[in-house]
C-alpha cells in the first residue's frame, strides 16, 4: 500500500504525529492496515494497526526478537544498521525468545507475583503520599512527571532490587539519559556508568547477601546454569530503568486524559472505586507504549492479506490496536467505566509485561491520590504546547505542568 493512498506522506519516524497519532492510525487501519515502510537505509518495516493482526504477531513463534535466529546474511544486514549505544544491557528477557526468555522469566516471576506486589502496596501509598505532600507545598505550578510520575517507580523498584534510596538521584539521571536522550554519546556514557554501578552493588551483595531481588539473581548466577553475568546486569537494567518508563507514561497520560475529559474526572471524583477501570481505560485510550519492541520475521509470515518476508521488521502498533472499532465500540471515546476492556497496552503472549500488576498498582495509587487531594487540579499550559517523547515506542509527555491546590487530608 503506497503512502499516497493514506492521503499524505507517511514517515513513522516523523515528529508531526507524536502529539496525536490516532487520526493517522485510523487512516492506516482503514486503507493500509498492514503497511510496508522502507527507511532511507533500505530496511523494510511492516506496521500492523488492526487488533487481530497485532495480537497474531505477538503470538507467532515465527516473529521474534533475536537476530541470531535469522540466517547469517540477514542478521548481518541488521547488525550493520544497528549501532545500539546500550548493547551492553540488552541481554534480558525483553529482547530474547524462548528458551532463554522462558528461563529468565521463570527466574524473575516470583519478584512480581501477586503476593509480592500486594506486600508492596502499603509502601507505594506511603511514597505517593510523601511525593504529593511535596507537590502540595508548592501551592502553584508543578511538573507532575518530575514531582511524582518519574520518582515513584524508581523508588519502588530500586527498593525491590535492593539499591539504596540515597542513590535515587543517580538512578533518575541515568534513566533520563539512557531512555530519553537522543545523543548516542550521552546514552552510552550513562549506560557504562550504570553497568559499573550495578557491578559494584553485585560485589557488595556477594559479600553480604540480603532478601532483595539482586541477591536472588546473584545466587542464580552462582549456580552457573540459570543466568549469566551479562543477563544479570541486563535484567536489572530492564527492571529498574527500562521498566519504569511504562509507569511514568501511564501516570502522566492518565492524568492528562482526565484533565482533557472533565466529565470523566468528575465521575472518578464522585466514584473513586472506579480507579481500577480508569487505569485500564488510560492504558487503552492513550497508553504508555506506542508499539511493541521491533520484531523480526524469522520466516516468511502470512498476516492478513500480506506475506512478510523473512528478515523484515514487524511493528505491532499497540496504540492503533487499542482503538480498533472491530473490538472497541466508540474507540475514540474516553470512558473510565468501559467494560469489557481487552486492551493490549501491556502486550500479549509470552512477552506480556511482567511488571503489569506493579505498574497498575502504582498508577492507581498516584492518580487516585491526586484526584482526592487536588480538587481544582488543572493543566498549567495549553495541551498543544506539551512536548511528547521523540519516538513512538515510548509514548508520553516529557513534562506535565499542573496547577494544584491542596485539599485538607
């Protein structure tokens, strides 16, 4: 399907669609639901925008993440294009296929199980209250991302992993540099500093093991057959830094949509028990991740009416799937009571987000507390002036300036 068929030139890397990509996704779904885009470097990307096609791609074992599963000549082509400044921290389950993915997920799963997450709930509410108290003290304009959405997941997951709370400033700086900067030198430097930090903490835990996740992973590494040292460091990166961006954007986007839809904000104020379904609708309506990690066709794969050749890149667009009218009635309506709500915001299949329950819990605590504490909460800027993340993979605003006024607790 040609770009002109869509009524405009379509470059998926263009920033023009970042504030509101949904009109374009609707056109793609209607006219070119399986859209082949060739980059200036000659790489073929297949963008999937229908719910059924996205779900199918995320379940297909012939669509995967590991280049070493491709024939050598095709893998070499991608490696030639791929100059990843964070290659040293990519050996984690997010970037692996079975059996390596299965092994690492089995090792990590207990740390994010229902019992562990439930035990964290009291601590999450405590941290949220402390951060919101600081926001209330400003009695004026405050950036929600800087004041609450960003520090909350870093603090919670750092404690889960076993890192000192006093290191949160360094962890936040590395997170911002590695995941939000487009300067490859800055990204790589932050990555190397983070790896050195993790190695230092590993040495400390070897000498003095604790009850934290890092100690458990070190013990698994020492058995020699469950996790390698590179996988250990990469897994900590995924959990602590890469994973927190989902929660940051979920909180930011969720609050933004409530402020854009005052009827739904009032609905939540009068019925705070709707916070669970509100968070699910935020994931569907304008979720924190635009598309899944870039995938590779490991063989010729038939999806819908198209055959994707072996070696081409597959891009399941989660934001588009979550507004597919074939699945969601009135998909462009933000309805915090929507049910059922079978969104794909946390992915699907074996790569469904391991930290989904923790992200949901943090978002419920953060958004619920904000709505309760700040009855007159409002945007401090025109929504058109908000700056969005530069690429579609992570979908959120860089800053969300709010006007807040304290309600007595």
